[in-house]
C-alpha cells in the first residue's frame, strides 16, 4: 500500500504540497496561436524528459499532447494555458502539479462566474437555487489559479507560465491512447489529464491556510455539499453539487492522504483520488461539468459530453502560490 501525507512549506513563494495516496499502484492523478482559436494548451517539455524517459520519450510526449488535445476539444475559452512538463527518475513521484494562485474577493469571483456563464449548469450555479449567493456563504478568503483567472475573464490572456506538471519515470506505463487498460501498467494519459486539470483550477484549499491567510477556499470548494442546503466546503468528504446540494453529482474524496477535491473511489476516472494499475482512467462527463462550473466554457461539440476520447495579477495582490501533488511511497 502506498501512503502519502499533506505538508506545507515555504520556499520563496509559498508551496503547498497536495499529495495523493493510491491503492495498489499510485495513480495521482508551441507555438502560440491567436486567442480566437479557442482554448490552447501550450506545452513546454524540459530536458529531464529525455534523460529520465529515455526510449519512451516520444511516446510520453505524444501522450501528454493527446491529453492536452482532449481539453482543447472540450472547451472553447479563447485563452492559452501554458504548462511546463518535467520529470524525475524513479518512483518517488508519479504525478505532481505546481500551479500559481492569487487571492480574489468573493464578490469579484462571483461576478466573474456570472459574467462568464454560457451553459445550463452555469445558469444553475449562479441562479436563485445555486451555490453562489450574493453574500459570501462561508466568510472565507478566495483563490484562483492563473489559468482559471484567464478562463473567468478576471485577467487577460497571456503566454506566461501557468504551472508545471512533473512525472515519475520509474513506473510501468501505457502511453497508447488506444490501449489504456493494460495489466500491470498505469494509464499515463489519465495521470496527465488529472494533473493538467489542477493547473487549470481543479483544486481545493477547503478552509486551509495559504501563507498567513487562514480560512482559504477555491471556487470548487463552494460546490461541496453533504445534503440539500447543507454546505460542506471545508475538509475532506462531501459531494459535488451545483444546485445548493439538492443533487449530489459525485462524492469527493474522504480519505486522508488524498486531495479534498479529487473524487472518491468508484468508477474509473482520471480525477479520482485513488486508483490502481490495469485500468483506463479517462475524463468523465461529470469531470466536464465540474470544469465548466469552475470557469471553462464548453465547446459546441462538448455540450453533451462523451469524453472517452475526448495571475490573478491585480496590483493589490502580493502572494503567488504553488500547488503541487506528490506521491510518497511507504
């Protein structure tokens, strides 16, 4: 059994390590083009990829590009999400994301979501029976990732780095998009989809502390409910809902060692907190709805998703934060 822990350390900017424990085998989960082309994920592979992945370098890079293309196809926001791709040798890390987040007021966050609404779910979230009332429902301090800030229209599009994904090269992977459930092998594309979505904003702080800012939350934390009208928001557990808890769409992870806003174990899914080798972990329909709810606009072809293949730099803000996931083998 692999185990992991949560820790927070400061290295210049604040780094929050968000580990993932996984059953059996851990599965933690460029050219610039005109903004009018829709969502573009720009990938920059560093020199560690060839060093650590060796003969698998081309297959690894193709798998990362395949995962990025899924998001390019699913969402139409006219922005660039700029991600560095790195690696480490061995098996100390399976997948790890490092993204930058900055603070925003609840009023500004809510207004951005209202101004960005394009789907039926967006209308539900921002409507009278939704999750975002006029008054801050938890009295918290709110944060968005730089990529999410662009998707919500809080900041302008840019080609500045939005985060880094790091992968461990010592695991047995399947890189083939047409053969993702291989006995004894981890679905690498599923790992990439998981980490990429975190750079895009699929993270929770869940009442934790960022630097010296206590009672901190993300937009996704506000979609956490334990029942009708019963907001959960802080800590592990609860379920994803866009209608004030009347409909619980999928359970969030409740097991210590996993991220608060990953899914609980169940159907194979790239956003799950825990998984094993030998299975395909793809982007699911509820994953697409979740990304829509945190600020990404559905592409016309994704309105009925079948995705089996499918800074905040306001002058007053001073804090940049890196969020990373790491596996610690026990």
